[in-house]
C-alpha cells in the first residue's frame, strides 16, 4: 500500500473544514484561555466544544507563532438574555 492511496476495498473518507477569520472583537479584547500546538481541524473541533460549554461567551481561536490561541469574550447582557 502506498501513502496517499486508500487500501483496496476500503472507502476513503475526506473531512473538510471551513475556517473563517477570528471574530475581531474576540481577537482584540478577548481573554486568552489557553495556547496549544495543534492542527486547525482539532482547534476548530475544540472551539465548537467550548462554545457549548460557555454559552454566555464568544469563543474563538487564531494562530500566532504556529500555535493555536483560544480566547473568550463575555457576551453583552442583551445577547445573553435572548
């Protein structure tokens, strides 16, 4: 079996991620939660999990120096009550 080719008789599964830019307000004013050296696919999954755990905050990530920086920013009160 050569690299880059699926094994005979097995289906190839491709997963694509659409990663947009980090929210500007979170990027500028957000509080750093943690920094990790992980690929973008893992970072995007982690952000989706964090958004479910922190519903009162905007959570996003961006790369800086080859590392994923995760930030959170508390939502304004009118966004939290609706």
